[in-house]
C-alpha cells in the first residue's frame, strides 16, 4: 500500500456549542473532522460492537447464562481517528511577534533573527493562523509544495530550528506539537 494516500479523520469531543465552534476553528486545517458532544457519540460513529464480558454489571452480579456486554471500538474502514478533548481557548501570540517576508526575518519586539526559506514559510503559515492546528500534510503541501510526508523528519527539523530561534529572542510564543496531527503556534 505504499504510495497510496491515507486520509485521516479527527473526531473532536466538545460538550457546549461554544466549545464546538472553537474546536471547529482549531481543526479547520484537517483533511476531515467530526465534532460530537459526547464520547458515546464518537463510539457510535466509530461502530461500537457489543461483545460478551465478565459476569458483573452496575446492578450487581449477573445470573449465569444472562447476556453480558462490553463496548469495543471498531474503527471505520480506511479512517484513523484521533479523539481530542477541547482545551481552553488559546491566546493569540503577542502582537510584538512578526515575520518580515521582504527581509526574511523573525522580529520579536526590538530584536530580529534571520530565517531560512523553509523556516520563514513554516512560521508564516503558523503566524497567520495562531492557535490553529496545521496538519503535517497541509503544512508539507504549503511549504514544500507536495504531499509527500515520508517520516516527517524534514518538517520536524525545521520546526526545531524555528523553536530555537524563538527561544533565542525570548519570544513569549512557541510552536506546539499536536501528537499525530501537526503543529500550532501558541503562547509559552
């Protein structure tokens, strides 16, 4: 199956309408996402299957021979699900942070540091959508111009260098990894 693109699906769980709107903004860069109100709705979507289990229930012991069930997740075909709970709304990066594209520099207050083309392009994506998660695939497509992800070491190397430059400037923002999904710009 090498060379066949695999689409991913992000399932977000948020109980209130405000949290669902916020989560939709965060996941806007995902290939596909579904937002549900409860874990049970996510399980229902994924196809929960009932299977026999031990002879106990919330109401006490179950008589021998009585039907007993336990929830087992069965992922939908060709979909990888990431269950994410809503965190508090991220703050926007300080207005003192700027990327000067003409000179290809990162500016924090009165300090500047040079950026390579790749560092500039990655940071520009993240700065224009602070707090929004950029998937690995979307970021690779935007910066490198192709969908190839490989092991992703090229992207992680660039992000590591940009984090170092943000730290050298003592900027109050950094790039956070969203495990298995991508990156976002957020306050330190």
